[in-house]
C-alpha cells in the first residue's frame, strides 16, 4: 500500500482526528494527570513537601508567567492601564464585595434548610473562598488566550492581592458573626500570624514572583525588542504560561490531598460543590459582564457632548461613560471579577485559622475545587470571548490595541 493510499484510508483519517482532538485538549489531559499524581503522591508537591512547592512552584512558576508578560507588553500601555481607576473600582468591588455578599446569602439559605449532609464548616469555607482576592496567574494566562486586555488584568491581580491581605481578614470578621460565630478567625486558638505578618508574606510573594520578573521582562524587551519578539514567537512562550498554571494547580491539589481535605467531607458535599462552583462561576461571569457594560449608561448618554450640551451633561458624560468598557477591557474584568486565588488564598486561610486546625481541610475544599473549576470553565469560555472580541473587527487582529475604553457602544 502506497503512502498516498494510506493517507486516504478511513483508519488514517480517524486516527488523525483523534490525535488532533487530544492535542487540542492537552490542557485538560495534563490537568487530569496532575490531579492523579497529586492524589497518589501528595507529599511530592505539597507546601513544605519534597520539592518545596511553596518556593519552586509558588514563586518559580508564577515568576515565569509574569516574566513572559513583562517581555510581551508595552511599557506605555502598562502605565495607561495602571491609571485606569474605573476598572480597578469595578474589579475590586465585584471581586470582594458583590461575590462575597451573594455567597454569604446563599450559605445562610443552605444552613436554614438544615441539610445534614452539608457541613457548616464547608459553608464557612465557601464564604472564606469568595472573600479571597482574585487569582494571580490564571487570569493573566486566560486573558491573553482570549485576546483581551491582559495588561489591565495584570494591574488588577497585583492591586487585588496587595489589598486582599487587609480586605479578606476584614470581610471574614464582618461575615463570621452571629450565625457563623464558630468560624470567626479571632476565635481560633491555632492562628499562625497577625495581619502585619500576613501582609509582609503577601508583599514578599508578590514582589518576588510578580513585580521583579515583570520588571526584568520590561527592561529586556525595551533593550532587545527584536530579539525578544523572536524568542516569544519561536519558542511559543504563551504555551509555557499555560503549563506553569497546571503546575500551580498541581501544588494546590497536592496540599489539599496531603491535608486529607477531600476525605474530611461527605461525597454528597463534594458533588454539591462541583456543580455549585461551575454554576456560581458562570453566574458571576454573566453578572460581571452586565456590571462592566451597564445598559443605562448608553440610554442616558446616547450622544457625545457638543456646544449645545449643558455643563452637567458634559461632566456626567466624562465621569460615567468610561464605565461602559470596550470588549477587551470587559473580558479582562469578566475573568478577574469571579476568580479566586488558591496560591495566596491557602496562605491567607492558614494564617487566619492555623495550619494545624482540625477544620482547615474542610475550609480549604471549596477554595481548591473552585480554583480548578474556574480554570477549566474559563478555558472553555475564552474561545467564545475571543470570537466576541473580534466579531466586529475592521482591521487585522495584530493591529488591534488592547487599552482604553472605547466610546463606540457597538464595541
């Protein structure tokens, strides 16, 4: 049989389709492999384990992601996005206040139903999860894949996690009263650190794994622009970021399995969390979309101000109209708003409740599961987000900019 005939055979065509499908789904395949490894050998990549994952992965893998970001982003656009205070307000209010308040209400409703299979500490873990700051690495990776404004995303994750060291403990003190008094961190005798120590740890981790590699990347790409572009294209460094994300999830699952997190709750609770996390992530994503593009802004401010417009209209237009974000910014906000960090979240929770607290495993289950499911769900959504961003493009994608709020409501 000739090679030409073999290529025309059904066996070859079906084999090619299967291989192409598997290559296209490499992220989910590797995720499954890493979860299986974390289950079988949790000591290898847990915090304080064989490879000291809190440093090799917690710092190393995250640093690689932000080094690549520093190499690929414009310094000018970075400064523009740092000054975008409206986006910072939108993401911070959604990430900390809106999501946590909704989850708090849902947790109260579940507790009121007196379902014996759902442990109260699991519900406390839900509240703790959604009081945590947005995730660092996956947001940047996913926004890049969706062709959104990844520079804005980088600003949001840095600001959110810096403030999270203060805001998360304050939210827990606010929510853990009355009904949830047993989960108040101030009542836990096993607490490991003060807020000051927690902030110092957070700043150390963000400084070494985010700021330093980002700064190095910016310096290198400004000194060697052509060589940097060649390296990014030739070695497909964007794919490296996705693999680093898998390593971060490997660390989170290894730590959870090592602490017997998944065996400390009932199977019914795990099943409930799996479906609940997907549903609530999708709900928060849709909610963030409407929060990012309020329909009333287009109705009130239909036209740009002109010489006939009143001073009130001109000032109101200048203040409110930019809150209706363009598509690239909207995608960045949609990925940052619902996401929660496990990398810094585990440190936040452990410091508040104590690393030897017998309930720590149960509290961490919602956080670890939510991180994995938000990444898997976002990995599917980015394809639709990318198509939405480019749906009305009138210029090639490589000529598109990714900064600023467009005044055209169609975009």
